[in-house]
């Protein structure tokens, strides 16, 4: 077994799968391009958040193509900051907090400091996965 950790992507065969998947499709390019071109607004914030959720789950070392990893994380964090400013999100604290937590997770992954996330953000992440 070529595993070096207990997480699903911490194994040689998993890394090979993701290399084959992302190398053989335009999935990561479509996500990154969407985030680069689409600002989050009152009208589309739900769609944009759904795309940032794909980033939240998949955009990590050994899974996402390394050459676009940081760029995609930066764009997702930027779009989540825009969503945080949408009036309907600000009107509902539960939604605002969820979006804020998602942004904090992505920013921590970008800075390679996920282990330093506050307990309430870690708890939110556990509920998502």
C-alpha cells in the first residue's frame, strides 16, 4: 500500500487517479476560469458559492493541479468575500457565518495554516464533510 496518511488523497494510487482525472479533463480549468470571470452579485451569489464549494472540497495538494492551486484558492476566497457583502447574506447571520467560515478555510489552505483555524470553523468543516 502506497499510503502515507489516512485521508483518501494521501496514497500513491489516489494521486495517480487525480493526475489522470485532471490531466484528462478541463475540470480545473473550467472552475478557475469561472471564478476569474464571474463576480458574485445579488443575482448569482448562490451559483458562485456552489463553485467555491467545489474548490473547498477538491482544491488541495495532491488533488488539484499544482500549477493552478494557489490561483484557484485566491479566486475562490475573493468570490466568497464578495458574497459576504451581498445584502441577503448580510441579513441572515447563519448564512453570513457559513460563507465566512468557508472563506477562512480556503484562506488557511492557501497560507498552509489549516491547523490554526478557530474551533468554530473546524466544527463547521466537520459538519460539511
